C-alpha cells in the first residue's frame, strides 16, 4: 500500500534519475576478458526494469542516470532504455543534478531520484520523490520518501516506474496494451 503523500509526489514527476550500481544493478562488478585478453567491466541489468523504463519513455516521463563509475555497459543500457540524461564518473552529483534541472527546465519537485548509498543522499534530499532500494544503506533508507520492496538490479526500478505510471494515470493503458483485463494490476 502506497501512502497518499507518496502518490501525490509521484504524480508530479517528469524525470526519474537514478544511480547505477545498487539501483539499476545489484552492485556487483564483473571483469571479463575482451578479445585481446584485457579485462573489461560489465554489469547485469534486470529485463523488467528495462521494459518499465521504455514505458516511462513512451508516456513522456524522462529518465537518466548519474553514476560515480564510468561503464560502457551502463552507457549501452542507457541507450537501450532511451535515457535522456547519462552522466558517468561523477561522485559529486549536485552539480550534475543542477545542470539537468537547467537543461530540462524542471523544478526539483518534478524529479524523482533512486539511490542506495551515501553519494546519492545529497540528490535525494533535493528531489521531489526520493527512493531508496531495498538493498540501500540504512542511512539512505531513513531519509527516503519510499523504500522499494525489491533490491537494485532485481526489480527496484520497475517498482518505481509502476508507481509513477499509476500515479499519473498511465497504468491502465499499459495493462490494456498487453491484453490484460481492466483493473488487473
């Protein structure tokens, strides 16, 4: 059951920003050899998170990521999911958040941010909807408006996307698109 205050916040969101490791992924980093024997980092992403990000895009809710790490895998995932904002290699996230606000013309109240660790708290404090994943640090969970039931990389982003789509009246059209009965969420 989602509290009315959370639904109200979700109804105002026009942009979902998120961290990568621990939010879009389970936080594990995999180093595998490339064709030349050099190690490259890769990550595992949840397919249900991916389709939910596509739904947000189709319904006019932009998405983006702000990550402290630089990863070709995250860059490709962002491209696949049609993310509007992709910033990597930024541990200091407030300047990036402010740049995104300026570029998008949005107010902080129109932005949701999903995070799991200390570097995310500064943005979460400014966002209209602050979300912590189930695997987030306890300190992050305490300051979030909402904590997902799912862990990062295991459906947490899908949970947030469904909340936004429901709060903004798009969920029924998603259900009908896939031939589901009305109200069968």
